[in-house]
C-alpha cells in the first residue's frame, strides 16, 4: 500500500513539473514588446486563441503620448482603429513547431507582413516574432509578463 502511494506521489510530481514546463513554453499570455532597434519597451500585448487560430492585440502602450494613437495608415477593417485593443496578429496556425501562416500589422506604418511566432524551449520567457516581405524578414524578441 505504501509503495502505491509513493508511486502515485512521484507520478503526480512529474505531471506537475511537465505541466508547468509545457505552459511556460507556449505563446499564449501577456508579453512586453521590445523594439529590436532601440531596445525600448513599447507596449504590452495579449496573445490568445480563437476558433483554433492565434491572435494578438495591444492592451497597453508604454509611452503616454502614444496611448491615443490610431492606425490611420492601416487599410481595410483596421483603418482608423485605436491601436490599444487592435488585433494586429491574425490567423496564425501551429505548424512545424511554430505558429505561422497568418499576418502581423505594424500600427506605426500600416504595413501587413506574413508572420510566425515561437518560444525557444531554452528561453521560455522570450517570444520570437518574425515578419516577412518576400524573403526579407525582421525578428523581434518579446518578454513574457509574469
């Protein structure tokens, strides 16, 4: 009887460790965006799943003078939307260990890029976000908010 309890406790502990590790390696949650050119923290973003796809929206802007910005250079449904609350990451699907196949909009210039996002298993609190035009790309690293 004692042996069973020890085995059960061991399995439970392993499950808890695995569960916390797998949750820390996913892209979902709250992230601080970091400008890859200046290192400045620009905004706080929420990444979430809806209808089997991954989306992201701005929930806070760091610089007070930019908090009321609208996406006046955006086109389509994002035109003239406030940046805070704007869904700027859209329609990513999980494939080959990364979320990809969707788009990201840069609210600063209205440009829409193909994109992919992933968390490096060795750095679970860093989100890599890459935007593409043709074969050119730029990658930013964002920091998980705990």
